[in-house]
C-alpha cells in the first residue's frame, strides 16, 4: 500500500474536532479523488499525510503510513519518503516556489540535495522533463524568478520539481484551480501521460466532478471533516448514495439545490451525520451516525440507501 490512514483525528487547539476519525487506503498506482467543499478538511488531510500540520491544530488520534513508514512521527525514514517517494503539488504554485530563488536553482536543488546529480547546471534528465512539459530551455528563461513567468509556467515548474525524483505517489491539492480552463486540460493530459509511463498513483483533491471522472478510479467525499461516501468513482458519480454527493452533482449540473446554507462551523456539529442540518431526508437512523464501517476499499454509503 502507498498510503494507509487509520482513525485519523485532528482537532483545533481548543478541542474542536476538525477532521475524522478517518480511514483511507491507497494501493500503488491507484488514483483516488478527494471531493469536498471549502472547509471540509481536505488540506488538513494533506498536511497530516506529510506530517506537517499547521500550528493551532493537533492530531489527537490514529496514524498515517506512507510506504510502510509512519508520517505522523518524525524519523529519518520519513524524511526520505517525503523527498523521494511522495510529492506534493499545491493549489497555488507560489506556495512551493521561493520568489527570491531563480528557476534554475529550484530545478537543481532537490536532485543535488539527494546527490542524484552533482552538477550545478540543470541536468540532462531535468532538461528532458522541461521539454516534455513545454517549458523553454534557454538560459535566459531559467535565470528568471518565479514571479517573472506565467501562472501556467509556474505550475509546470512545480510539476517538474515534483517529478524530478521519480515519486510513486503524488498528492495534488486542487492543482488546476489557479489555471485557465484551456491550461487545465493540458495539465490533466500531461499528468495522465506521466502516470501511464511511470505507474504513478495519486490522491487528487478537487471539487470539479469532471476532474474526478477523468482522473480517478475511486473517490471519497468529505463533508465537515468526515468521509460521507467513498467507492469506485464512476458509480459514485452516476448514482450517488449520500444526499450530499447528490447535491454536489446537482450543483454541478446547474440545477437548483434543495438545500441552502453553509457548512456548519465545526463546534456546532451534531453528533449525527455531518450533513444532517442541511439534509432533506433526515431520519432517526442518521443519529448516531457511523462515518465508516467495514473495509474502506469496499466503500461506504449513506445509512439511508
Ligand atoms: N491552522 C489552523 N488552525 C485552526 N483551524 C484550522 C487551521 N487550519 C484549518 N483549520 C480549520 O479546519 C477546517 C478544515 O480546513 P481545511 O483543511 O483547510 O479545509 P479545505 O482544504 O477542505 O478547504 C476549517 O474549519 C478550518 O477553519
Ligand atoms: Mg484547501
């Protein structure tokens, strides 16, 4: 397994629950999409996978393992996993680029740190990668700073950095939301090409259901810090089991939603299903609500279906 998460629970410093308990399995080469609206806990999950939770929140239960190494405990093995087998593509490429560092130094730093390429210049392998990504190879371009290139080019530079160490698992946090629609499509094609060549797996965070359909074998829907539904992507999109997933799909097709309101603040959450305050199908069975039962790979459905 590339990634195994069990009973992961994250709380705010004052004890307010933000995420979980959450289980997740990702096999080598598998494509999993994580879907959920803003504030549902997607970024916290990514940060927990890398063992990089921000200040103000704590892991209060469970564990995270990537390639059989615990990621929520600092060890030398974890550092190796982070730099070589896992790679992160952030929503905003500037989060991964230092505005004061030239592109050529971004592109050589990691391979040099790992002693894969002792040369100070951009190595041949990286040049191939840049060419493939449609980035200019001329020295004048490589001497530029991140703010001197376009947003699409920045995202490609981040992708080149991420792919330079041959990772096995990519964690993509809404990687196309900062790109124009035409560039989004190119980005998806590029990634799918690399995946087929290298047998990459990924955890792809998105709220775009078309991206889920195109880029995922399985999907997990997160609401209020809980997985409300998970399973093979196509049936989940075509016949959603949970009322929240149905609502997402209706919103996607531009139909009026039957519910109104926003995701409840985490400290006002009911003990039942997190979607309860907005759900049109509420019954007694929704409280208490068990977010996950049985084998995670078999998926979960709403109690009502
Ligand atoms: N550093 C933090 N301190 C306190 N609360 C946080 C912190 N980071 C995230 N949260 C809260 O955790 C919840 C989930 O946040 P996040 O994972 O960023 O959501 P998403 O990425 O799905 O939009 C939100 O309610 C957010 O306000
Ligand atoms: Mg986020």
